[in-house]
């Protein structure tokens, strides 16, 4: 009987402690992450597709029709991509013309819908090219119509060659860069004179970027609250000891 009472009392004390100081739930993101919203307040504009993307779309369509006629299953996506890549490499420049034309139309559509066409048509002088970009343009001209032994693209090959060049080899490109900078500075001075008030007006017209809302700080429990919890726990322990002492006294008196 005595053991049952003490167990019952211990369970009640534990329940009171749990209700007074519940554990904080772990903070975390619930559910799957949603898709990122498009930047800006305007509607999302579909990006332009390259000539190769237009070709692969056409290639998949023809392959699907071919498989349906024969009753064969359609290959897996990675196999279709591999077949499309091989077919694209085997095409001549004339064969690629229809896809290049589609890509150009799609690019014009994207530039118009996104509002980037107005930026391109601006009369503001373009930045002066660096020595490496001057070299890259020259390298592209040299590689026109040539086939490479590896699958590396022109920028990768140009980067390797540029790194292997000495300072003397790069000197002519650096001189061209310096000359381009001088002409760019002169062109910018003339442009600023013509558009003295336009730049200030455009800067004012631009909407200010919205600042993200401040993060909510979770209040930490103060030391005084922790001390109060400890004091309450001590009081509960003392109360439990007193009850157990009373039970012992009652048991002894019963024996007497």
C-alpha cells in the first residue's frame, strides 16, 4: 500500500513539472520547399530556347511517331538525349539553319516581352573589352569551320591556350585593351553631355527595392525563470519527502 501511494505521488509530481516547463518544439520548415517565385512584380516571361533545344524537341517528336508506327517502346530520356546529341553533331550548317532561325525568333520574342530590348537599343557606349575577350574573339575567328579532336567547346580551348601564353604573347592584346578603354572613356564623356538630365531622371524613376521583413527573434528564457523552476522543483521534492515521512509515521503507529 505504501509503495503504491509513493509511486502515485511521484507520478503526480512529474506531471506537474511537465505542465509547468514544457519542452520547446524544434523549429524547422514543415513540408516540402515550394518553388521560388519569379523576381520582380511583373509576370514571369518564358526564356528563349536555343537552336539545339528546338532541334531536340523536333527530334523527340519524330522519334515518338516512329516508335508508335513500329509498336516499339519509346527509349528512356537519357537515351533519347544521347541520340539527339549525336544527331545534332552530324548536322551541317545548312541543316541547322531552320533551328537557328527558330532560336532567333524566340530570342526576339523574349527580349520584347521582358523589356530587355529597350536596354539593348540604348545609345550608351558598351564597356571596353578586356585583353582576354579581345583574344577570345580572335580565337573564335581562327577556329571557324575547324573540327576539334575533343568535345571541348571554344571557350574552354581558348582558356587553355590563354593560360599557356607568356606575357610577351599577351602584350598585343593588353595594348588593344588600353586603346579600347581610352576610346570608351571619350565616348562616355560625349554621351554624358548629351544625356545630362536623363540619367538623374531614370535613377529617380527606378522603384526602390523592397527590404525583406525582419526576422522574428525567439525570446530566450531568463535566468530568473530557470531559478523559479528550480525552486518549484525543490518545493515539490520537499513536499514529497514530508508525505513519505507521514506515511512512515502512520505505518509505525499502526504496528504499535
